[in-house]
C-alpha cells in the first residue's frame, strides 16, 4: 500500500478512528492513511493499538498515532479525546467504528437480558455522544469537520435474534441525524454507513455462512451475488471524510451489494 494522496482527501487531514485496532476499524484507518490522512486510532487495548499503528504506518509511510481509552467511561472518554486532539493539534473527521466488548447474549425482546442491552447501547450510543461532547467544541473552533458513524441495516429493517444490536444501531441512525441537525451550524457534518453482511474473519467468515440459514438467505437477496469485504466500505468513508462531501450531511449510505 503506497502513500499516494487521494484527490478527494487533502493530505494532512486528521482522522480519528474509534475501534481502530479492530478488523473493520483498522481497515478504515489503513485506507484513510493511504489516502494521505494523518490518523489516530483509539481503543482499549494498548498493545493491539501499538501493533496496528506500526503496521499501518509501515505500509503507508504516513504517521499513525494511537490513544487508549474506554468509551463506556465518561472520564476515560474525556481523557481519550484530549490525547487524540493533542496528537496532531486538531481532528477533522471522526469515524465511529467501535464495537461492544465480548459477545453479549442476543435474542428476542423478551429473552435479551438487561446487560446485553447496556453492552450495546453504552459504546454505540453513549460512546458516540461522549466523544462528540468533548470534540465538537474543539472542531467548531477550528472551523468544522465531520463524523462518519458505522450503522447497520438491522437498524432499518428488523432482523430476528439480534434485537438489542438492531435497536442500538437504529438509535445510532437517528443519533446521526440529530448530530447533523444540531452541529451543522458549526460546519460539522454527520453521516452514516450501513454495511451489508461483511466477511471480516471475525464475526462473519466464509465457513460460517453455509451453517447459518439467515446468512445464506441474505446472500440470495444480494444483487451482486457476493458478500462484502471491509475494503468495500472504505471508499465511501473516504468520500464522506473529504471536501467532495462538503454538502452531504444527515445521510445513511447503504453499502450492501444491492440487498433486497
């Protein structure tokens, strides 16, 4: 991967990626770095963050920094944002791709325990709100910026068995619109990306598809006849982070191969 600058993304733009050491977050970080951005990745595990930052920087030749913190903790989020801002003295775009820790029990509305609901809502909703609470005043004073929230089709159309996740992602879709509505006055945009089922070698793997009737059925309803890969999402994220999307806000863009 070379460090050629994208015509969409001005070289030197600073992007903060939450969940930046995860499979999807690291893909966003690597592609935005390759496009010329200065990237800060955030997460809970310092060693994973360090290794991911070194790997991306070695591949792209552009500086990548990291900051450890827990978005489910108010004080921890405040400290994380200060570290992120001080890394390059500004933040132009935030990609909110953090995911819940562990594998919380899922089920229908009646069987999903309270802790599963909290496990999803804390990082996916409160984590985004906390991050914005501390970053938006700084971004506004610097002239504006943008947020890219990773949402889900399950937040648009109910999907049986993942009720807590789907409801949390639906809340994140509406939160994205509120962010666009309220922060637009400071030239801060907010948009969402709704990925289809993505093979990421962690949650969905090629081996898991034939064993799962819901996954197999979803593939049959996908016009392009294949599963997505993380790299299918990064072009949209780069566009939304760029000046080419300067008049795009409050939108949810589905990247799902034409799923009906």
